[in-house]
C-alpha cells in the first residue's frame, strides 16, 4: 500500500474546527492522514476550493498534500447545497490523479457527499473504496431532525445506502456505529470494520489546572465546566447551561463554551443560548469563547474541572477523548460512541436522560468529592492512552492493503 486518495469534499482538514462545518471530522482527516503519511502511505487529501486565495496544493508534511479542487463558486457554499457540485468535484479530482498526483491504490471517502464522489471515482479508476460517514442521516433524523433539510433525510439516506452497498469497506469509529450501519442500512457485516480514532498525546495530556487558567485568563477560583464544539441544536449546549443553573452548592461555578455557530440553525442557536443565559441570570457565569486552534484546546481541558458533552448523537466523540487524555472527568450523554469512551462512575458519568438536573447531579458528584475527582482524572488519562492515531493508521494501512488484493465490490 503506497498511496491513498482521501476525499473530504465539504470541509478542509486545514480549516479551524469548532465553527462552520469544521469539527471532529477535520481533526480525523488531518490526524489520520498525517499518521498514515508517517507510516509510509502517501496521502493526497482532496477538498473543495472555496476561495481564490487558496493554493492549488498545500504540502502539509512529507507524504501529505491537501488539494483544493475547484467545484462551483470560489466562495463558501452551504453544505446543504453541495450535492449539486459533486460531479464537478469528481472531474477536478480525476484531473489531479491523472496528472501530478498519480492514481492511488485506494480511496477513503469521508461523509456522504465525499462517498458519492468516491463511488464514481472507484469505478473510473478501478481501485477499492473505503467510506467513513461520521454522521448518518437515519440516526440524525431521530436525534436532531431540525439539523436536516425538509427532504434531506430521504435523499441523503438513499445516497448513504448506495455508497455503503458499493464500498469495499465501511469504517465505523465504534461498535455502536457499526451496529447502526448494519441495522439501519442493511450493510454486509463482513465489510464493516471498527477502527477507533486517536488522540495526539503530545498535546493532550494532564497538566496543572491553576496554571492553565492563568494562561487563559480565566477565574482562578470556582469550579469550571467546559463545553467544546460547534454550536448547533445537535450538540445540546442548552443542556449544559441549564445544568449550571441547576447546580446546587456551587454558586461560584462557571461554564466556558468554546466554539462557534454551525449548520442551518447555528446562528439562531447562538442567539437562543445568549437569551437563555440572560433569562437564567447567568451572564457572569457563562463565557462564550471563539473556536480555538486544535492544539490549544488542551489548555482549556486542563483548566476545567468537568467537561460536559450533552450531544443528542455522536458517532465517536473526540472531545470526550481529548478531555479524558488531559485528565478531565467527562459528564456525557449516553449515546453513540460516548458509551465507549466514558466508563460510567470510573472516568466520568453517562447520563441516560436529557434532563439538566441529572447532568447537574453528576457534576456535583465530581465537584463535591475531590478524591473521586482525582481518581477519575487518573483513570481517564490512563484509559485514553489506548487511543492513538498511529494505531488507527496501522490498522487502516493493513486494511487498505487487503482491499487492493480483493475483487472490487459490485454496485448493488
């Protein structure tokens, strides 16, 4: 296995996570491609060019290049409108791979839009296709229907099913996601592989909380709750705000929200959250902070006493893993991959309901019992050590090599 084409049509691995369409998938594509490049697999990442100022190719590091492929206007385009640009994107990728980049040994598509492109490229180039969806329409329609357009659940789910049927491998981040793929999309279980993402332990590791707060200019006293991620209904920031209001015995506690608006409801959600904070009288206790460069998030995790992850659905949950790697206990929704990452009552707590009072009760359990908090911190950091990008890259490198030796899967 010498070369890989990585498709990330709607968002670039070079983009700032935490705002717009940038999130965990950006981190996944960048870190996994980097680890593969270090393992000897030349990775060419193809993403849509959205600005005239972007160079055609960015050499990120030896063996890793990001290609900005013209498709549609050289301007930002809402993700919901990108389906009509897939064909042009495919043509642009074909020009690159048949030109300077070279034909890859395999294709790895990320998200359903890239999956559609990957399906066409597979047959044009005669190479195997691996697909990672990150989110699934049929899961999202149940957990956060307002995040989908009126007809998106139907046409997106149909496209996802078609891509799954044609993929030589479908990658899931955890067993929960693998079950969803096989049960909701009737996927062949023998072509569904669980490969867990990783965390960069050079950046995300335990540190001194008071020093972290000083570095960030945050209050030195009072418990700190932390939310990191895109602001959209799916992520449940309102639950974290209500949990702060319901937290008894800790009137000096504050919540830091690190992230920006995302998706069709993003800006409306920000306005709604600010209004909620005013209504609850929490203006002095909730801080809205801009998205941060990924490597700097570790300082926020170290500064926090508890990281709150109240998402309605998560295929994996990189925020929970990064917080754990920094030794910060996590109180998270008992959904998706978060069930895999958080060991209930050991490294944090899983909340089975959407009731903020339940979140507040678990947060108080950590804050009121310093020894429990220390033990959770130690166990969280230790267990996070099992997740590394080099491990994920090694597993995928072997899988890609196996796929190149097999007959390609035919379209259903």
